[in-house]
C-alpha cells in the first residue's frame, strides 16, 4: 500500500500540468488563423506540449507516492502511455480548433478518455513490482472527471461567447488532469507480497527524477513558445490587429500586403463585376476549379499565399487579396483588415477583443476574423445597412 505523498512533488505535478495547459491552449487557439505548414506545426506543438505536460504530471504524481517496496517502471508501457497521450491530445486539439460545437464535444470525449486511458496504460509499468487492483467506483469517477473537465476547459477556451483569461482555462484543465490522476490513485491498491524482499538501490532519487521531468516539460513548452509565437516590431503595434483576451497581439499582419485606403476600396467596388469575374480560381488536392462569390465566407492572406474559406475548408487561391477584393461584389463583401475579407451575410456577431474587435463567422466551422481598430465602427454600419437591404429585399 502507498504510505503517503510528498506534498512538494504533488504541488510540482499540478504546476507542470497548468503550465503545459497554458502553452498548449495558447498555441491551439492560433491554429484556426494559420495555414499550410505553420498550421501543421501549431497542431503538432500544441499536442506535444499538452501531452508531455499531462504525462509528466502523471509521472511526477507517481513519484510523489511513498511505496512500501522498491518500484521498477517497465519502459515499454511507459513509452506507450506517452505516445497514446500525444495521439489522442493531437486529435482533440485539431477537432477543437475547427470551432464547431459538435466537434468540440467529440474533442472533449477524445481528450478525456485518452487521458484516463493513458493513466491506466502507464500503470501497467508497475506490474513487475506489485499486483495492482482498482476500485470500480474510482475508475468510473476518474473517467468522468477527465471527460467533463476536458470538455469544460475546451469550451471555455474555444467556444465561450466571452472567453475568460487563458490562465484560468489552463488552471482549470491542469487541476482537472491532476484531479483525475489522484482520484484514480485513491482507488488503486498495491500488493507487494510477491515482490522481492531486497530492494535495489536506485542511482537517482525520486525527487531528483521528478525535477528532471518537470524541467524537460518546461523546456519543451518554452521552445515551442519561442519558435512558433510570432514577434512583432514595436513600431507595428499601433497599426496591428486586435489583441486576444490575454492582451497578446494575434498573428494577423504577417502578410506583405499593404492595407488599401477606404477610398481605394470604394473605387474598386464602383462597378459591379460580371458573373465571370465573380468566380475565383482556387486549388484543392492538386485540382483547379472556380468558386462563386456567393460561396465565399471569408478570405485570408498569409504571407505570399491567399486562402478562400467556404465555411468548411481553406482553399488556396492564386490571386492576391487585393485582386480578390476587386472581383468580389460590393457591398456584400467588406475588407475588415489588410489581410482579411468577410462576406457580410456570414458575420454572426462583432465582439470586442483587446482594444479592437473580431467578427465571429456564422459557418459550419467556426472562424474568427480580426477587424482593424479604424474599421470597427464602419463595419458595424455596413452590417446594419446589409441587414436593412436584406429586410427590404435588395441584394
């Protein structure tokens, strides 16, 4: 039977879980605004950061227990539990980044069940040292805590109308992961009667090993933060996009396109384009075809590439964002930012974000579009005029 816990290591395990949750969610929130290779890097970094932090929390939690006999951890089950955690957390992060309520529920189930399963797979590593038995009530409780807590944390971070500070979301997820672990351990019984009477002396103490694991987890998070979170020059901040709920500037302006003046936008829409001009050339899976303007929900310029969002997928377009804006019919489309265009018919709401605002798109896959500070009031007027035209039957 366990003879108690080292409270310092218990606190360390919770801190590791919260820190990894913060960095993992921070990176995950930027997935929907990223494209191509950068999007894949963010998904991988968020999954690895979260999974390493969650796994490290469980491992440090195991080291915090005082055992009645020497415990040897089998390497294979330990590695399998880590790989399982990376896989399920990666799937959950990707589904949550799509910002669909239905997929968010699936992501919560995948993450919660994966975290709990990872724990019990990792416990197999102790089978060589002790016979383990579980209380079914505690097992059920640990799974319920993992699923419900993961769901609430993902909902607060990705789907809540007013997202609380990210640190609170990360604290909730980190404490939930820790709570799942210690709930499961409360219902775990160890029988050391079959273990050898002589315990081998370990070359490294549990405290030292726990510190090493935590330092590795912090280092992985720090590396991903330094390499994947964009840095903005101070001179660009006055004209940059909106801040998120934590006061951080989002990566919305790394494009290389200059922002046109409102007069240029009006001139571009002075004459309605013909039906042929309303078609935009796009590419998907190596195939080239055209998309009608009515099927365009938003447009995003990312570096030297432009993507057309149809409500579900991001489709590559060979035109620059300025050329696309000239082809799209006005006033149905509005350029909210030098890197973004939205279809006013698909704008669900405009909400404040930092010192600017974002437009929440009404589409099968939820998407937020930044609005330049100078254009927030103008966009609200355009939305009001668009609603008036719809009610009056004018296209």
